[in-house]
């Protein structure tokens, strides 16, 4: 809800920007998603490629269990 009524003609386009939003609130998340810089599809592809490249194999053994010696 706006604090003041604006005297604008019918059909006028306006941009409403919230002044404050609590970190992690839905308003803050939506504002961050709409704010520049916007992510390009090529950037997403590069990120996914780097994530795949950096994956390490899953280790099923526990680091807390001592290894048995033969």
C-alpha cells in the first residue's frame, strides 16, 4: 500500500520500488530476482558445466571408522 496518493492521469505507467525489505523475506527475494544484472542462458550453462566438472566421487566409508588392517 502506498503512503501517499499520487495525482496521475488514468493509464499512467508507474514504477513502485519498496524502500526496505527484511533479508530473506519474499519481497527481498523478488526484488533481488528482478534487479540487474540479469543472468544470461550462457552463464547458466557455464555454471552447470563447472559444477559437473567440480563434482567429487561419493565416498561411502565413514571417516570416523578406523580402517581394518589385513
